[in-house]
C-alpha cells in the first residue's frame, strides 16, 4: 500500500525535488472539465496524457525502466541515440551515413543529389572569387564523423550500394575546383591508434581535447591561404577534467539510472596558451556551421587569436561577443555587409550533414552577391503570380503575403531560376558591394569608428545606422560626420557626464528603489537600468532627444556655449 500511494503523495503532498530528465520536454496542459469534452471522450484522453507526465516519482521510474531495457537488451527509446557494440553510442544520422542511407533522407535520388551538390559547389567557388577581390578568404572545414572513425563498434546493418558518400563527393569536387578545404575525418583516422583516448568519446557525439589540435591545424591553414602569420597555439600536457559534458552528451539522452562503464575512461583536456610574434596579425573571422564549433570555442582562448569572432550556428542564430552569446537571427542581418566585414569566412560542417548540401548557405550568399534586392523582389513577385493557394489556406485574409512567402522560399532553394544566377554563367554582381566595401574600410579605421560611436550617441542611432548615413554623405558629397569635431567632443563630454551621473544614481537611496522596479519591469540588469536613466537625464538636459538620425540626418546639434558643471 505504501508503494501504491507514494506516487500520489509525491505529486500532491511531498513535492520532493528530483533530478529532471534530459532531452526536450513538451509540457502538456491540464485539461479543463466540461460536459462536451467529457461526452466526446476528449477529456479522458487529455487527462490521461497529463497524468502520464505528472505522476509522482515519474523521473526515477522512467530511469529505472530505461535501465532495465539497456541492461537486459541494449535497447533504447531515445530517438537521437543508436546503441552500438560494447557500450558505444552514435547519432542516427552518422550511422545512416556510414551505411549509405542518409543521402536519400535529403535528396530525391543519387543523380539529383550530384546535380544539386555540383551547383552549390559552383556557387561557393563564385562567392569565394568575389570575396577575394575585397581581401576576404573563404574556406571549408569538415569536422570528424564518429561512425567513420570507429566503425568497429557500429551495430550490424546492410550497406546501401545504390548511393554515394556526400563527404567524399564534396572533398573530390573541392580538390578539382581548388576550393580550400581541411578535412578532419581522414587525419583523425590516421592518428586514432596513436592516442590513448577515443578521439570522439564512447558515449558522446562531439570531440573534446582533439578539437584543440584541429583548431591549431585550421588556424595555420587559414594563415597560409593569405600569407599571414596568425598567433600560435601552445598545447600543454593532457590532464583529467571534472567536466564530462561532451563525453556523455548522448548517454544523457538515455536517462539511465546508472552510468555506462567507460572502457577507456573520460577524455582529458589540455591547457592552451596563445603566443603572438612580432609579425602576427589578429584577423576578424566568421564561422558558419554546427555544434562541433563549441568544442573549439570552449577550449581555445579565441580573443587571443582573433580580433573578432562571430558564429552563425547552422546559418540560423548569430552568436557574437566574448563569450559568444546569441544575438538575433542570421536572416535579419545584412548578409552582404556582414560577410565583407570579415577577413576569413569558415564554412564549418560534418560529413553526414553534407547530405543536405550547404544547408542553404551557398544559395543565400549567391542571391546576395549576385543581384540587387530590386531584381530579386521582381522575380519573387513573378514566381508568386504562378502559385495557387489551396482551400485550407483561404481562411487567411492576406493571400498575397502567403504567395510572396512561398515564392521567396522557392527562390532561396533555387536561385538558378534567375538567368543571371545560372551556376554555369554567373554574369552579374550586386551593385551594393562597393557600398559595403566602404563600410568595411570605415570599420577598420579606429579613429573614424570612434567618431561614429560619438555621433551615434548624439543622434539616437545604432552604429550600423551611422555607418550607412556616413556612406550616403560620401556618395552625396556632403560634409562627413567624422569631421564634425565640435559635435564629437561634445558627445564625449556628455558620455563622461553619464558615467558620473551613474555613480550618483547608484548612491541615491531615494532613486534606487524606483530604478530596481523599472529593471524588473523591463527585464534589464540593474546596471543597464542605471545607465539608461543616466543617459535619458543627460539627453534631456541638452535637448538631444529632439535630434534623431532617422528623422533628420542633416540636423545640426545645438552645442552649449559654455560647459555646465552642474549634474
């Protein structure tokens, strides 16, 4: 009776904290009772689903059941994990790629896959040629694939002999076309028997300490491409670590009661230092790719190697800063200006993911560099006129928006629909490229950028807005913002006032409760709330909120005749 009633007591009375299950959980809401849903049977189904996710001691019960399946049958219901031999775990995509089945998950047929890959490789070579004209080097990096490094532990399956390996195909074509690429699977395969630890952990999907060696090779390769000397990595002696996250990332998804025995122990780590020589340069680099990049970021002091690092995770989420933090979606960025702003662009992928091609990367950049936005939208509207909307979509009142959205998606997948972007004869370039090049030159000039930051404060603008406004003035032959010395000096003085006012606000017993309340209300840090108030007071003092770049780019800042010492 105690065993029967314990789950009920845990769910409604005891509420003992339990270790949560790993993986993605979609919460089921508790249904509301009404006669209609009760009579139809929907209430019973919804309530059963809710109780199944909220009964007492659910987590340990599930772990015990999973442990029973694993220990007795080497079986798991985790969709993202494949059980191999001797306790080895793999991702299903990697196993499917080894046995030749992954290609057909993403491509209609091997023949169409070759055509698709050939087109994207031509696009990448074309973009690289354009970028090199503006001193930007583009290259590919293929991270190691566990199934090909350790096939001896894979579950026995039949090979599909009617397909081909996408990674081998890309590597061959890159070599033929001269596109720079560095491949880790082949190199790691040669060295795996010379190290005492697995290059990719037994129960993990990603690398640990080998990421450091891969980074060293990648950085040297990048420097050789442009004839530059990048800072050098020094890798210390390997030692044990208490952080086994990457060792167990697949095992965690099994949600077992007991850990899987590691036949060769946990992966070690190494202390990494960076040495810069007298001729070393610290470039700006953009990485576009997958989660293997985190193995490098977490172990290498990137700020000591590069002046700036940006990571576009799966060409979807943009990570910036130090440490790298999510900062919006790639689709919202000005792709043309961003790519020209870096010294190196590294397309970072893994063998099994090459079955998807370039994950829409090559298509997007060729659309961006190949044509102007006006021509692109003209083709989108032309394609939209040919799209038929189904009856189920007529409930929407904005049919034109649906057509335009679908047309844009079609063009993103098939830029060759525009004759100028036929992969065999790319004849045009976006006329905004020189415009973006000027912005890149301004960013490289520290004095000019300091002036832009000062003007951005005065004119309630972002740095990007100021850069665009400055280029517009260059094209129009107007006086430049960077040459308005009095305004820049006034801005610097205002910013000093902001710092002093922040100290006064922090020490104010009367105002701090109000600022704390605003910080909570608008989900800001306390420091950010104090700074925002200090900026607002300063701008109000000098009437700067009446001068916004977006309203009047030519507005003259009214400068005070004398410096007011009062805060």
